[in-house]
């Protein structure tokens, strides 16, 4: 090969080498660019996934917080339910006690004999009421309410058993009330106590003596089956 051809061959070889190098560089450059785009896309996808992950984490945290709150609410409701259950049980026990008490009261009410006022037919004029109050003051002025009411019952019992048909006639019957002789004395003045006890007996009937007790005195005189009330003996 001539010297000239060698030089030409060297030049061509050099050009080809440079071209190959350029081609390789171009390929490498394109490959790097492609890789860079892939990496960018990959990073973008990672970033999006990270954002979605963060959103899911936030949602999960929020859900967990809500669940925790629900647990607290459920616990409170459970405690309230337990308290209400206890109150209901107590109310049931109280209702049972009240029912038993009501049944017992009902039985007691059924056993109670309602006594009608056996003096309801007795009527008095104002003068008779004043007369009875004076006799009561003279006969039992120093006695208690019970002692005075017992004396009034004796007088009313005499009306009911036919001794006389009015209070006045009972009081003025011969030999019955020696105190009639003192009716006009200044000390024969009744007070509110006598009137109150007369009205009580009229309203409630006989509450102290049986209805057939028609005698009383400061000693055992007439009658039988004596009952002692303070300073008086009462008998049928």
C-alpha cells in the first residue's frame, strides 16, 4: 500500500472512529435523558404515592381518634346503663315494698269497722247547748277532755235509750243532776273547753263509752260494769 493510501485510510479510520464515538455519545446522551425522564416520572409517582399514603394515614388517624372517642362514649353509656339498671332495680324493690304496704293497708282497711255517728239524730237548741255546757262545767269542769266527753255521752245515751227526748228533759229529770240547783251560781260559767267537747261528741258519736252506759257518779252508785275515768265511775 502506498504511503498516500495509508494516510487516506488513517483519515477514514479516524473519521469512522469519531463518528462511532459521536454515535455512542449520542446513544449515551439519549439513554441518560431517557433514564432521567424515567427517574423524574418515578419520583413523581413516588411523590403522589407518598401524598396518598399521607392522606390515608390522616384518614386512619382520624378514624382511630373517632373510634377512641366512640369507645369512651360506649364506656360512659355502659356506666349510665349500669346506673339506670341499678335505679330500675331499686325502683322495682321500692314498688314491691309499696305494693306490700298498700296490700297490708287494704287488709287493715277491710278489717276496720266503720262506726256511724250514733248521735246524729240528736239536735239541740242554743239554749240547750248552753244548759249542757253549764252542767258539764259543774259536773266535770276539772276533768280532761276525755272525762268531759264521757259525761256528755252519758247524757246523749239517755236520749238514745228513751230516758227523755231532749237534752233539757234529761238534765231536769228528777233526782238525776243535783247540780241543776247551782245553774245560776256565778261559778256555773262554761268556757270554750266545754263547748268544744260537746261539739266533738255530737260530730263523732260515742268514742269513749258503749252506747248503753247511762250512769255516772263520783262513787259506785247505780248500774254495773263500772268504768273509771279520772274522778268518775261510769256504768250501764
